[in-house]
């Protein structure tokens, strides 16, 4: 599961676009893995 809390798209400089997400998923052994990422999206190719 991925929950996007915020996303900001910079159309002038796409590499400056940012995102704030929380994520949770299950590993193949059934272990739950969760975390948070807040940062740039890097280079967006169209």
C-alpha cells in the first residue's frame, strides 16, 4: 500500500518535483515492511 500525502510537480524544472509518501508491503517471507519517503522525484521523462 502506498499513501501519497503530498505531491508537487514543477513544470519549469521537473527534476525539482517533490513527493511525500508512506508505504507498506509484505516481503516474500510475510514480514511487513513500512517506511516513509519525502524528497524529489528526480528526472521525469515524458
